């Protein structure tokens, strides 16, 4: 039962970290123009 005193705050910090990274990615427009990136992967650069 004592391990919950460690795991609950640790999981809360992890969730906040994940939300922060996701917010940073959205703010830096990392999810824009996904169609172009899908086509770019398939192009042949010989």
C-alpha cells in the first residue's frame, strides 16, 4: 500500500510531461502538412 504514495505522484508527473511535450509539438506546428510528408517518404531520390 505504501508504494501507492510513490506511484500516484510519479504517474501524475508523467502525465503532465506527456501533455507538455504534446502541447509543445502542437505549438511548433509539428502536425501540419501530414499529407506532404506521407508522399515525401514514397518519392525515389536516386
